[in-house]
C-alpha cells in the first residue's frame, strides 16, 4: 500500500549566528528556525496546519534548543582584560562583574 498523504514539519530559516551550545560545550554556528506542520500529498506540503514554534539548531551537533539558549554569553564574547575576570563553570567560561 502506498501512502499518498500525510503530515510533516517544515522549517523556515529566520536567521543565523554564533551561540554557546550546551551540548558541544563550545561556540557553534546556529540556525534560527520556525517550524510548522503541513498536510502533504505525494510528500509535497499543500495545507499549513499548526505552528510548532521557533527553535535554535546547532550546526555542529544537530541538537535543537529553545530560544532562551541565545541569552547565554559565548566564549568569544570579550571579558575585561584581567585574569580574575574569568570563571569556569561546567566547562564554560563566564565573565564576572568587577569587584568594587
Ligand atoms: Zn552543538
């Protein structure tokens, strides 16, 4: 039996950039995607159905994350130029606020 109809998710690329991937534990390029489920006939999307939301796709490992992952600083973001301004947390590096 051949299935000529079905459903599948189709993603629209909204942007790209660099973020700190929690899975890779490194800075990686990402794709910002918006997905929507479509009704398909012969594997071609013909009727848009429900929205599945926006997410971030790591181009290195292929993992997907919620948009909040972009709120974390990348390793490439500059910290103040003192060695005391770095803190390693779980393999990552965070900038600290200067102590007054
Ligand atoms: Zn990754």
